């Protein structure tokens, strides 16, 4: 997996109006920024035509986990958010050549970086 440059993500974020982000999430900068990165990768894939679908998928999963862990740390546990992680994993079944060991590496890295 190659992480998409955060400067590119931030540039696209600055051009998008995000609706439906709760005040609770918005009041936590890291949580909000991680969610926005996941959302642009998920709902605005046309901005990433130069990124192959497999790497886009890995990045979506990466940023969702960053969001989930920051949410749990800052706000608290939410079972619905954990269910969404499993839905993203299920989405991988529709993408050719997903390396599930890469998904495991992403998960381990996020948890290690977050000291979980």
C-alpha cells in the first residue's frame, strides 16, 4: 500500500462542503480530519483517477481506522462505527487482488501508532 499524499487529501478537503458531520465529531479536530479523509476517498473517488482502485481501497480502510480509533479515544465506543469497519472489509471482496495480509498490516500499524 502506498499512502496518498496528505497534502492532496487536504487540498480536496478544502474544496468540499461536508454535511452530516455531528457537532461532537467537529469539536475534535483529529477525529473530524480523519473522517473527512475517509469521506473524500469514499464519496469523491473521481479526484483520485491516478490511483488504482486497490490502493484507493487500502487508503479508505487506513483512514477509516484512523477515524475509528481517534473517535473511540476522544469520544467513546460506538458499535455502529465498528460495524462500518466490517462493511469496508466486505467491500474488499469486490476489488480484484486484495491482499488481506496488507489489510492486517494496516490494522496493526494504526493500532501500534495509536498505542493500542
